[in-house]
């Protein structure tokens, strides 16, 4: 740990994960020890656990305007996304093999689509504009008589853009097609009502709203019948096998309850910090691009491209100063490809490579922002001083 008196730890990666709220932890603890029963056992220990699962299911359903019979617990967002896509693709293969999604989805959707393509399904990837928004008119044109599913995320994990899901869903339903949305980043940050959105399926994950990791859910509207995805048990009304993660399910319900109860207050605090950060960066650091839509955006997200430098170098230098954020590229997965989201928005490869995502949370303060801006100015200056691209720019050899 750096002993510099100026040093502080600043966590600005809340879209990657959030710390578990202490009240959520307290809700979970009894189900690890005293109330450890298997929710499927018929004895008293089992009934106690089953009651906790049922209570959590009803609580979550109410918070998103669903029925409790429409909530299916999963191991997280990735599983729920896989289930939604493959479950509908397999169940409806006799009606058609065409699926529509967007070009900026999370890897859980993208990789599922690639698997389906390899199995003979046809995918259409809707483009986005320079702000990262899908066009309802393009969706209308893409729908075909053999389309069986449309999946467009509610909010993007890299640039925070909030899609017009309600409108996209209406267009999809007019064509008699099912609509799924990945609401992993949106849940707990903006209001989410399945009734208001009108969606047939919706994915969410507890660790993005101060709940535990490894638990999420798929909302499946009554009457919609995707194929089973995880088999081998009678849990989740026989639709998803596997012993229920009782502590995490109880924790997720508590986390969502707190997130919804305090949504306005938290969003106001987080948005004011984010807006202050954005204005400071734009004022004090030249040659930066603020990626995404300024209005149709999650309150926590700020994504910047810093011209002439590598996002990874910036990220590592910020980490040495105690600041945790995330780079847009898929470097962590062993690929040097820049973010597919930023490329889909039309950014040049070099610019996309210099992109960093800062995501704020309820525990952040103005001092965190001031410290981060101060360090950013120092590090960006240092990295540009050794950047061949910046040297070429100053000599007029290249333009931004
Ligand atoms: N979908 C989106 C938009 C995400 O941001 C994430 C996680 O970052 C996931 C799905 C995957 O969720 P989980 O981490 O619960 O598997």
C-alpha cells in the first residue's frame, strides 16, 4: 500500500460490481448457519429455507411489477441471458430461426448469439448511432415472418446508454415476436417495471445493486415458455435445476428492496458526482471525448476516450494511485481488440483503445472526484509526453 499522505483508495468501478450492503449481509447470514436447510427438503429445516426463498421471490416480483410465479432464480446475469436466448431459440425453432439483437450487447448475449449462429440460426445485429442508441425504425425493418426473438439491453454496461426498450418492445409485439431485455446494469439505478416496459423476459443480477455475487434472475412473463436450460432438479417450478442458493436469494431480495426504496436519493447523489467529474475532466484535460448520450444515460456512468494514449496504461497508472476503474477494451480477456461497443458507435480503433469507464456508487464523495481528476491530469500529461501519436499530432502529421 502506498504510504503517500495524499494517497486514497477510490472505487469507481461499480458497473463491474458493488460492495455488499451491510444490511444485505445481515439478511443473508442466518441462512449460512442456523437456517441452513435445503429449500427442497420437506422437513422443518427445509420449510424454513423454502419460506425464505418464497418471501424473497414475492418481494422481488412486487418491486418490478411482476407476479411471483414469473421470477426464476439463476446463478447470475450471464446464465439468465444464456437461458433467455437459447431457451426461446430451441422452444420456437419450428416457427423460425431468426433472432434480432443489438451490436452493443454484453458478452453473455453476444456469445449466446454466436453459438446459435453456429447451430443454423440467423442473427441480425442492429446498429447504433454515435451515442450508442438503437433505432426503432431499423428494428421495424429487420423484423421478418420467421423472427422468433428480439433481445436489446435496457442499459449498456460500457457507456451507460439507456435504450428505448418500451418502444422497441411495442414494435416487436406488433410483429407477434417475443422481447427480452438485459437489465443487469439498469436494475437499482433507474426505475424498472416489467409491466411498464412490456417485456416478455428480463435479466438482472444482484451484485450490481449491492447484493451478493453469483445470484440473479430471469423474469419470464406468464405464458412464455422457453426450453429449460439448466436441468437436473425440480427447483424453480422444474424450470431450472440446482439446489437454491438460499442466502444469496434472500440477500438479492433485500438488496433490491433497499435499491428501490432509496433509488431517487442515491441516483441524485451519484449523478451529481458524475456530472461534476465530467465537467472537471472536460474543463481540465484537452483532447477527451465523452462517449455515450448525455441525457439517455445511467446516472453512474462516465466513459471517456483520452486521445493519444492507451487505456490500459492509464488504468494501471490510476490503480497505482489507488483509483479503480475499467478500460473499454477486452484486454483482460487476452484480446487486444478494442471495445465492440465503442467501435459500433463509430470510434476509431486508436480512440477506442484510449477509453476508460468510471462508474460511481453511493459511497463515493466529492473528495474522491477531486483526487481522481488531479491524478488523471498528472497521468494523462505523463503518458502523452511519451506518446509517439501525440508527438505526431503536435507536429501536424496527424489530426484527431
Ligand atoms: N449483462 C450485463 C449488461 C452486464 O453488465 C453483466 C455483468 O457485467 C452481465 C450481463 C453478467 O452478469 P453476471 O456478472 O451476474 O453474470
